[in-house]
């Protein structure tokens, strides 16, 4: 801190070195400083009952200077000398300067003699040093002090105000808004800031100075006109004036802080007292509630029913869930409030709080512990009582439940045991009844336990003195009596069922034998009928002959099958005979099968009627397959002939296209004659199509007599026609190329010979490597090096623009003709048009019609664009753009 003060004071002293320079630079500043410093000194001297008028004259004797220092520092200076002599004045001024120096201020170039002699500049410099030390140095805002602190204070206070931006102590204050903002920030009642205008600085400054002088006891230190009329107001004068505002408002702030401190202390005390009162009331209320609740929890009056005890339990649950939780919260809040209060009292240096007698936290905890003990005992008593009453009610309910189940089970059992349903039942039904009776006996034995349980429960209810024991005993006796009756009836029914079972067993054995033999015979008949009606699909004679053989084998088994049918029917006759002789009433059909003798006879008759129908169907199919086989042979004969013909002609065309016998015109004539001879074979193809249609209508899908299919032959025939047409077209194109390019017949032979030589597979096209070898044989430099690869790529781009990798003979001829003959160009055509146009840059329709055939002249006229050059005449046509378009060098 001392180091900071020293640095600050050193800065002040360094500023004083510039004092003379500042005054010399702008005399207006000296005027502002003189006025401001005088007013500042008077604001303090009037506290001592005196004033100054001329700052350098009134301080010459040192008396008022010492008085000023005593007022602003609050300290006593050495006694001044009252003499009028120069030496007395110098001594007084030195005492003042020594006091200033004792405050850590270094006085530079300021001596007592200059002050006594009335040196204005030195006097102003001394006063500025005093102002810095006693009015500005102690200002501190956010770790900044002196000038920087004062500037930061101004910036903080004026930040919210529009048109105010304090960056210094000169220009920033010139429009007066900053002064008004400082006053409005601390005393908004004194300034109507929104009514001020930035373009009226004189009014703004006078308003601030007058308000400060009238209401804030800050004397007017500057004239508004002096500030406005100066390009840059004096910084020291502005700082002095602003520091007065700082001290004026900081004093008010201290008073406000003191009042706030007192209010805060009183508020803390009031809050603590309120917390004490709240604690006392809350503690009293909680203890009173505990006192009322404990007797209720200690009440042990028993109830007669579970519902009554559950009502008490519900009351207790309501107490636990509704009434007690708020009290738990109150107890917790009481302890929190007590601890918080004690902490607040301790932190504010107040004595600890001592509650009234019996209301300590420990007293409340003791009462609460007693409450919880009574609560636990009450809950345990309720639960034990509910368990006791539940036991009684459970036993009674269990008795009635078991009795009801038993009575429900016995309902209808006597009627069931006394019925004679076995007298008209079959053996299986009697056996089923016997097994059902055995199951009933097991069930009866199992219910013995329930009857014993019912009696035991009735006994226990009697011992526990159940209030409704009489009705329980009566019901129990009725159940026991009925139990004895059921036992006797069960034994009697068992004997009757066993006797009837033996009588029906002999009949049942015959039924079983019938079922065992009837089932497989019935399945055989159903299978046979299914086979006789089975739809069949065959594709050749061998398959239908196999079906006929299988059918003959089936017919050979019919005699033995008929004997088995008669044996099965005799078993059923034996059953009827036994039943009639023993007076047994057969209640229904055979229990082991649903197959009746009537159904066996009916199915046998149906099967026998199907046999001749199957014979006829198989014979018809055999006839059909014989007819289909004839169709296959006929088609195969024709297909084999057509297939061989197509193959032969394809090979011949291949040889013709390679051999090149005679001139191109001769080759073309021979190929067209050859095409006519091939087309004359078309009736044979149509005949084959007719055979194929018959085969399709007959649904014949295979043919072992030929490997050809109609589709295969159609493709072959179309390929044959396409090949001869393509070969004719190639010769025609060669003739066109020869005539257009002026290629001799010998050159065409040479090209064809080279092409055929490298077309090893006779496909009519050369692959890339084959084409390269062909070019090399013709003298082209396309060897496997960088230059040769580039040349070959260029040529391939011409002959194979689509990138298929193959070069046709026509593409080869076009390339060779282009390489070896002259070709018309756009420039040549333009030159020709220019001749027709008499060396003009355009041509007319009349000239075209005069020089060219009519159709070609009209073609040109329709497509030539109008000529737009500077020498154009009406109807002029542009033959240059037309010529370039012909060769693809522009759009036509």
C-alpha cells in the first residue's frame, strides 16, 4: 500500500514539471484554473470564516495558506508569525510547505520566496498540489486511486445515461451532460435529465453548476462560457470541480450506509425476537398435542368383531398418516429454528436463547419419546386383537366354506347312485360306468378328509365359545348322517355294475373282431375307389402302358377281396344271434368302429362299377399317345431337315463374305441371287410351323426324335436372313466407299485380305489386338511404345467411337479410305460457294437457283441463315455458317 501511494505521489510530482508548459500553451487554462482553485479554496476557508479574492495576493503572507491546510487536513500547524516583515511571511509559507512535504508530497520548483513575491504560476502549482493530495489522492474505486479512481467513479455513475461517455477530464465534460448525470444519479429530484439537449452545452453547464451550488453546497468554480469556448477545457480545473461532486456525494453515501447498518442490526434483532416467540408458541402447541394424544394411545378397550377393530386401526392409520406427519414436521422445524436462532445470536454477538421451563428441545424430545412408546404399544395391541378376531371369523368362514363345498359335491349323488342306467348299456358303457364308479369311490374316500376337517373345525369353534355354535353343530350333524347313506349306496351300485359287465364281455369280443377285420378291408376299398377315379397325365406310350399293367394286376385281386367281405359279414350275424338267444338289448352300433355291414356292401358295389370305366379311360389314353408319337416323328423329320439347311447356308454365307470372288458388283449380284434362293425355302419353314402348332395343341412338351426346338429354328432362320442382308449391305457400302473415295478394286481386295487374315474366328470383326496387328501389317507405326500407343488410341477412337472393343470391316474400310484419299472440307465448300457468289461474302436465292439443281438450291435456301455483315443486301444468305454446319463445325 505504501509503495502504491509513493508511486501515485511521484506521478503527481512529475505532472507538476509540466505546469509551466501547460500554462504557456493555453492562457485560457490559467484563467480556468485561477477561478476553479479560488472557488475550491473558498469552499473550505468559509468553514473558518474567511475568503480569498486574489489567489496569489491573499496567500503571500502564508496566514490563509496555513489556515486552508488546517481546515482540509483537520490537523494543527505550527503557530504562524503575525509580523508584516518579509521574513515573517517567508517563514509562514515555509511552515505550510513543510506541512505539505510531511504528507509525502514532493514540491518541485516551488519556493517560499516565489509565493511571497506573488508568482501566479507557482501559487497555482502549489494549490494544485494541495488539491491532488487532499481532495483527489484518497479517492479509491475498485483498486484504482487518485485520478484513475475518480475517472472510474464518474464512468460507473454516468454509464446508464444517453449521450454521456466519460473518457477524460476535458472534452468528455464540455457539453455539460456528464455534470448533470452525476447529480441526477445521486439526486434525481434535482435534475430533469430527459429535458436536456446535447446541442445546448451552456444551458446544461449552468444548470448543473447552479443546482450544485444551491442544493449540494458546491460553489460555482467555472463559467459555462469559458468551458464551451475552449477547444479543450483545462483538465486540472475539471478534476478539481468533479472531486467536489465526489466528496459531496460520498458524504451522503456514508450517512446512508450508517442508517442501513442500524436498520440491519435492528432487523436482525427483530427477526431473532420473532423466532423466539415462534419457538415458544410452537413448543407449547406441540407439547399440548402430545399430552392429549398419549391417553388415546393407551386405551385398550376390546371389540367384538374384526370390523370394529379395523375401525380402530383405520383411526390409528389416520393418526399416523394425517395427524402425526405435520407434528413431525413441526418438531423438526422446532429443532431447526432453535439451532438457527442460536447460530444467528452467536454470529451477531447476542446471548444464547434460553426457552421457558419445560420447553427445551430436550423436554420436547422426552415427551415425543413417550408418545412413540405409547404409539408402538397401541399398534401392537390392535394387530394382536385383529389377529385374534380374524382367527375366530376365519374358522367360522372356513367351516361354512368347506360345508358348502361338501354339500355342493353331494348334491345329486344319491340319485346318481340309485339309477339303473347299466341295464340298457353296452359293454364299453358298462365298463365306463364301472370305471366312473371307481373314480367316484376314490373321490368319496378323498372327501372323507373334508368331512373330518368340518367336524374338527366345529369342535374348535365350540371350544372357543363361538357365538353361533348351535347352527354350526346342526349343520355338521346333517353332513355326517348324509355321509353314511352315500357309503351304503356306493357299495350296492358297484355290485350291480360288476354283474352286468360279465354278461356283455362275450358280445364285445365279437364286436372287436369285426372292427379289426372291417377297418383294413374298408381302407382297401376306399383306396381302390380312389385309384380307379384317379386322374392321370402321361406324356408318352411307356407311361400309359405302365398304368394299364397296374390296373390288370388290381383286377386279379378282386376274388380274394370278395371272400374277405363275406367273412366280415358273418361275424356281425353271429353277434345278432348271441344277443337274441340271451335276451340282450343292443343299445347301438359297434363301439369299436363306425363301419357298418351296409356301408361295406355299398362301397363294394361302387368299386365294381368303376372297374370297366377305368378300362375304357386307359384305352383312350393309349390311343392318344400313339397319335402324339406320330406327330413327334413328323415334326422331328421336318425340323432336322430345316436345321441342317440353315446351318449349311450360314456356313456358305461366311465363305462368300470372305472369298471376294469377282468385282463388287458381281459379288452384289451373286448375293442377291443367293438371297432369293434362301427366301424360296420359306414354305418349308411354314410347314414346320404347322407341325409345331399341332404339337402345341396336343400338349406335347418333349420330343425324343430331334434336338431342335421351334424357337431355336426360328432364331436360326432369322439370323440367316439377317446375315445375308447384312452381307449385301456391306458390299453396297463398299461400292459407295469405293466410288466416293476413288479407291480401286485392288485396294479393296487388299483391305479385305488383310482384314480376313487377322479375323481368325471369322466373326466379321477384329478385336483391339487383332486390329493393331492388321495396322502394323499395313505400315502404321502403332508399336508398343508411348508414341505408338497414343497413335493407336487415336485410331481406335475413330473406328470404335462407342468403345465396344471390336472393329467391323465397314469401319475399317471407312478409316482406310479416309487415310488414303482426299476428303471435302468446310473450307473447300466455302470456296466453291464463293465462286458461285462472284467472290461476295454472301449469296442470293437467285444465284443458287441459277447455279444448282432445283432440289439442292431449295435445300440451301431453306437452311441458310440471313447474312448480317456490313455489305449485306436484301435477301442475302450466309453460305459460310451453312458450310461449317454441314461438317459439324457449328449448328445448322
